[in-house]
C-alpha cells in the first residue's frame, strides 16, 4: 500500500467518529413540529402548482393569440 492510500484510510477513520459526535449535538425537531412543517410544505407545493398552472395556461393562450393559432 502506498502512503497516500494509508493516509486516506486514516482520514476516514478519523472522520466518521467526528460525524457521530457532531450528530449528537443536533437539536432534532419534535414530532409535532415535523408534522406541522411537512403539512406546510405540501400545502405550499399545491398552491405553487395551481399558481404556475394558471400562469402557464394564460401564457399559452396569449402566445397562441399572438401567433394566430386557434385553440
């Protein structure tokens, strides 16, 4: 084995315990916070999808009107 690959292996051995140590410091959200934010994200995604569908439909009709294609 070359000294470079040993160095990489040693770096990996040092890295993963540090990751575990940092993960223990994380403040995880409560179950209620998780449900609330997930619900908000889904509602926002639906609202955004409706908004973009309406804007796309209007843009499609405007372009078709401008270039003279009957829709």
